[in-house]
C-alpha cells in the first residue's frame, strides 16, 4: 500500500508523550505474578508432586515398555498419566489459580458450562453437579535447581527411543528437525538436525516476543493520543503503534478509542471548539504497509494507527477480511464518536503532528506482557508485526518489515542466543523466507524461563495450552490436555510446534519440532501432537 502524501502545510515529527496510567485487561500481568522465587515454589509442590508420580507409576511403567510401533497406546496412556499428575501441581507463576489453571482456561470451562479445578468457582460434585475438571499444570512446574537436582534427567538414548519412531512418520515430510532441552539447565538432551534452519511459520512469534520484551520491558505500554495544533482548528489523531486499540463498545480493558474521543471532546469544548479539522498521523512506522505475501485475511496492512486490527466484523482473532486503510478507518470511527459528543469534524486525512502541538488526551495499551500473551495464545499476526516494528523504533532501526526483522535479530544477539542460520523477514512468520532452527527455538524458551529474567515470563504463560486455549484449544482431546503448552506453526507444506512439557518424572522440558514438505497438514499436526504427548508421558531418565 502506498502511504498518502502528508499535507504540505504540516511540519516535523512530534515528540510522543508516554502516559503513566492505563487500564488493565482481565489477564493479569504475568511478569509481576512470577516475581516470587521459583525455587521456593517448587519446594512447596514437591511432596504433592512426588505423591502424584507414585500414584501414576503403574501406568507409566507399562507405558515405558510399549513397543515403538504402538505409538497410539503410548500417547493415550501418557494423556491419562499427565492429567493425573497435573491435577495436583500447585503453581507460583503467571496468572493462574492454585491448581495451575490460567484465567483463559477457567473462562472456557464456564463457557462450556463445566467446572474447573479447586479454585474455579464450580461445584465439587454431588447432587447431580459435575465434578471439577483437571487443571492445567503449573507453567513452571519442574523448574528450579533444588527440586530439579533430585529428579532423573532424561537421557539422549531414551529420548531417541521414544521420539525416533514418532518422528519418522511420513506425514512429517521429507525434512524434519527436533530438539529437547532441560529448561532448568539449558542442556540439550536430544537433537536431530538441531542446527538446520527451516521455515518456522508462526513459531517465529516466540522470537518476536522475546525480542520485544527484552528491548522494551514487560511493563511497556503504547500510547494513542490526540494533539491540537496551535492557532488552527486541526486535531491530529496520533498513532502510537498499539495493535490492540479498540473501537468496540466493550473495550474489555484494551485501549479505548471511544474513551479517547470522549475525553478529547471535553478538552476541545473547554477551549471553545466544537468544529475542527481532523487528521491522523501514522509516521511512527515506515515503509510498505502490505506484507510481502500480499493482501491476506490473516493480517491487516501494518500501520501505527489501527482499531480492532482493521477487522470487518466483531471478531478478535483468526482470519477475516480487513479494511484497505486501517488508519483512515479508525479515524472515521473516531470522528463519529466525537460527533456523538457534539464535536463536528472535517473528512479526515493524513498529516503529521508538530512539536508545537498541544496534547489533549491519550489512552494507553495494557502492559506489553499482556500483548505478548494475546499474540502467542491466538497466534495474532497483527500484534506480531506491530511488535517487530516497535523493537525497530526502540533501537533506532527503520520501522518496516525488513527493519523489524533486523531489530529482532539484533535483540536476540544481545541475549546471547544461537542465531546461526536464522533469518527474520517479518515478525509473524507469514513470510516463507524466515528461517529458524530447533536449537534457537528451545534456547528462546529456556531464556524465557530463566529466573533472572522475569520480564520474559509472558513468553511461557502466553503459550497455548493443549485442550484449553488458543490454537491448541481443539487439539489433544485424546492426548496430553493441560500438559503440553506450545506455539503452533502452519503454512502450506510446513508444520511446526515448539513449547514446554513436564515429563513423568516432573522435569520441565522445552521442545521444538520443525517440518518441511508436508502434504497433509492434519496428519502432520497429529504426528507432532503425538510426539509432544509422548514427552509428557516419558520417564526417560
């Protein structure tokens, strides 16, 4: 998309004002929730975890002796053992209740008219009431030096025995790579093509998330504001690159365009203005707004000003037709809200706020940690591309697709991550020219679990939960529901999966599976799910 020329009578770039106040969404800030020492939390759960393992040992012993060709039996048994284990694990990290179920999972249980675990507000059975459902396991269960030292570390040979036959499935295409890493120590326990760079699809968002959180901080917020130019009647709606700005009647805790209009109208009337020239400023981001794949229902044109991701319906995630010019569309909606408060406007056009303009009102996004969770859970391409550009802005790089990719790579390099072979062409993974290795994906997850880096924790708490949330909500219905937490990736001929799992011995593992040249996406997806479920039931020490 060609960005319209700015009006010639406008001047230099504005100095954007950052706000201190903002509203919170329903999902609590993951970073603040995990500040208590993880090791202390693990010690607290250790006795109950040990009892859970003892209870499930008969099943798991049988599971370990299953022949490789009977992988369906392996997976089914792992599912039962995994749920038995996770039902008693206590969490100390992320927006979870005491049994480890995230807010989104509780909401889903309510929507299905069921109950969750101990703290989920449901009945405990009897009198015809349903019994509580098993909770998802603690997001950082099995992580911590003291508790981890007492648990058996899976061996390379045992992991190869479990994963090898599963990864030879023809459904996984002509090329596939895999890595399993101990999340507590960072030690690679299993690797097949660990350093081979393949197209990662949406698992790219894990890298984007780590880069954004490290460059900006978990508490960073994006500001959308209105600026009044002096000695004119021009009001400029200035985009701050917030991909979650909403014009919906129920803002649900996100930055609210209606609220901004109301407060702007009040400020205008105090100045005796009720008829203004309305403009919008999108100059925070640069370059083409249209992704290299072209116009696509999975992503709106990328601009610093957008409301509801330019969606043409009331959806909040998933593919849908988008408006051609999100900034113009958002400003038209803003104009209608102003009119509702008695302020007339001209037809809006592009402009640029000057350094002499007066800031009238502003709204800010929730913390970046919350945006990262939403991005990962829903595989939100719009948030991913906006965050890659925000990393570029924060580091003085050109804020376009290529610049965002360079900025993400630079941020990960500063963290000391293994980037050999990696290539970032966008922030979402929609570009087939992206390249990541299984080694890098697991290293990103290990970095996110580092107790010394709580600002990265939203990468783990945002991962979709098998059978509960986001892109894994409909998967693992007969597998490790609530146990596997992973980011999915799907393009034509590409299926990927990267995330975390707590194995039978209570040790937390990071894993990454990448495939190329798959021909049946459903079969490839099922094969990857079986491999992840096998890890959940693995007593491979």
